[in-house]
């Protein structure tokens, strides 16, 4: 499985996508147009080991709902991720069994290095 989950309205996602030059073997999924299904989320969970690792604490809804001051469980993170696409830390890139989450410089560099090894 080779999937790149991103948000088409996110400038960081667009910038990263343009830098990666992904080939046709990698399915690109705009999570706004195609929100995560429970099966897709479960697969991401199996690869990451945590719903929290997939959850964006920078999402506007996270701030709007004042979730910072609440203790969230893995089930809470799962439910939020299924509820609204903005809760997914993005982009998320799966290449076979390798997973990359987020847009930090370190993570983007790791994706690039990994792709150029392939």
C-alpha cells in the first residue's frame, strides 16, 4: 500500500507534495474530499501504534473546542479523527509498511531520503 494523505487547501501539504514528485504507484488522497474511513484509520493505527500520533494538536477545532485542557484517551483521539478531517496530522505518507506523519522539516527530509533510496 502506497498512499499520500494530504489536504489540498493546506499550503504546507501543497509545498511538500510539489517537492516529492510522487509517481503513479502512490495514491494521493485529499482528506477533505475523501475523509478517512474507519478501515483506513485502523490501518494507520496499526502502523503508528497510536491514534494520538496521528492527531493534530494544531488543528483549529482543537483550539476552538479548548481540548488542550482536557485529558484525551486513545478512543477520544480515534473518534475525533473520524469526526473531522482537520484532526489528522498531515501529510501522512505510507509506503508499503513505512509510515511518515506530519510536516516537520525532519519528517519531510526523511520522506525524501526514503523515496530516493527506492
